[in-house]
C-alpha cells in the first residue's frame, strides 16, 4: 500500500464543479414513505388531516383520541384492507396484519403490492374493532411501520396491541451509520489525502488507518441489519425473526448493504495488490470511494430529491468531502506517532513535518469545507419546509446540534494550522473529537425522517 500513487486533480476544476452543482437547484424533494390514505379509512387524523398511523418507526403511534376510539364504524365487513403510501414500499413479514375483536388474525395470506399500495383480503366476520398493523421498507431503505383501527357494527375493546416503540433500534441505526462514516473517512479519505497531498511531500502513509477503516466498514453492516430488523419487529426479539431478516435483505436496504460490504472487501483487495500494480490500485481506490459515496445516497435522504441524480450527486460530494477532511486529519495525527517512533519529531518546515504537510494540504481542506457547506445547505433546504422546522422537528434539532459541533471543529482546524509545537497537536486532537461527535449526529440525522 505504501506505493500507491496518483495524479493530483486540478483544484480549480473541482471547485468549479461544486459551484455548478450548487447553482442547479433541485426542483422537488419528497419525504420518506408515509401513509397517504387507508381503506377502510381512519378517522383518527392529525390536525392536518393526515392519518394518525405512524409513518416511520422512530415516531411512536399516537393513541386514538376520545372521539375516535375504534376508527371508522362500518355497517358491512370489508373484503380487504388497503394502505396507500407516498412511495413504493416492500412489505416485511407479510406486510399487513389484521386482528379481530377476539385477537384472531383474519387476513388471508401476505399483503400484495398494487403500485404504491399494499392490500390484503380479510375475513372480518366478527362485530367489533379490528387492529391493522403494517411494516414495510421504503425505497430509501428506511423501515416504517404503524397501526390503525376500524370497527364493524360497533366499537369494542381491541383484541391485540401494536408493538411498543423503543429508542434502541433508532440508536443502533445511528451508531451503524456513524461507524460507516468513520470507516469511509479512514479507509478512503486517508488514502485520497495521501494521493493528493502526502505523496508529493514524500511523507509515509500510516497503513493501519486504511485497515481500521475497512474493518469499521465491515462491522457497520451487520449492526445495521440487526437495527433494521429490530425497528421492523418492534423490539429486540425482532432481530431474531427470520422472516423479518429475510425480507429486509430482499429489500432496497439489502441491496445497499451488499454494495457497502462489497466496497469494503474490494478496498482490502486493492490495498493488497498495490505493491504489484500501484497505478491500477490508486485509480481503483479513488473510483471505488466515489462509487460508494453515490451508493450511500440510496440509504440517505438523497433519494427523495428530484431529479434523483442531483440528490445522489450532492450526497456523494458531501460524504467525499467529509471523508477527505477527517481522513486527512487522521493522517496528520498518525504521522506524529510514526515520527516519534522513528527519528523523532521532525523540525518545523522539514519535508516530513506534519505542519508542512497540513500547510501544503490547505487547498484540499478548503475545498472540502466549501463542498461540505454548499452540499449540506442544499440538502437541508430541500428537506426543511421552513426555518421553524429547525426547532419544531427532531430532524431540525439534530441538524442544529450537528452545526453546533461543526463550527468549533472548524475553529479548531484553523487554530491548529497556525499553532506551533504541542499546541498544534492539542488543537488537532480536539478537532478530531468534535468531528467524531458530528458523525454520530450525522448518523442520527440520516435515520430520522425530514419534516418535508
């Protein structure tokens, strides 16, 4: 891996591409899969008229209001139950479950897809209240489930209960995403930094960074699968449900998971062949990193932007810029360990001095920060309906917290470039800690539904 080489792309051309993308504004942004309407209809609606059934697993189902304890009351039993969603979905473990007043399941077979709707035939021969629960995976890979009720003849006690909500699946999703982001930064960002900045100075790249990044990329995906299963199952027991696991792997989530695992394995392969074919390995690593950045957009909010290619491009730029910043910082911090364990810390201004390396890489860091700011602002503008969403929604509050950590990280980066001696390492250390916090919040952010 030490012989990886590559050409340095013109920074002006890359900056121009970023500005062009910033000027081409998306024309439409769609939310995650949510319930548009149901049949039988639910009368328990929120103030805006939308069904009160949950549209995402992170939003607990609100109890029925006193004026609607059993949903709509039908004179005749329905032959089927249908749920229309805002986008195509994949049913999980049957998709729709219907329990009668006695608690007996009355649906006939698994739900069938009808465009953006799911439908299942039912034998609703009992009088009383029926509980309908559903669980799906949306096109953007996020899990969703919810519940509503309807009554035949008259309301009655519900013969069952919707699964209780738990914050643990959401926490596991956020942690898996954060591990993936850190792995991307160490595995691909540090290599990109070396090809663009370290190599011309002759600085030795710490090989263990790439190995650690590949390991984190591999560990993140099993955790993401378990979090997905727990989200769809409603509790920890859902992680052991083979039907849930199988349907999750067969959905859009499983496709992205396979792409991420394949990228991590290919990274290890390219690193292994680098001594024999350095130019081929260098080009392969860069291409693979960009491809993974685009693939990650399928599991983020990028797929809700129209045109879709623009959302994926903005997300890829955002992830690649983050990887280059954190990967470059990790390379600088690791270079001190190498210098201290070999010939001692180099003098300021020497070819191996991390400060000189950071100074030479300043255009790279500047480009990364500009790309982060432009792409992040564009994506936020598409998913926030108003400035009030920053405080009125969970998505907005996490975004504010992320920015609150990002600003001091930027300050630490600027001060660290100007500091000398041990103060430089102290500021770079704080910068690394703050960026890790930013990635944890980023993992939570992409796991939450935007307010749009």
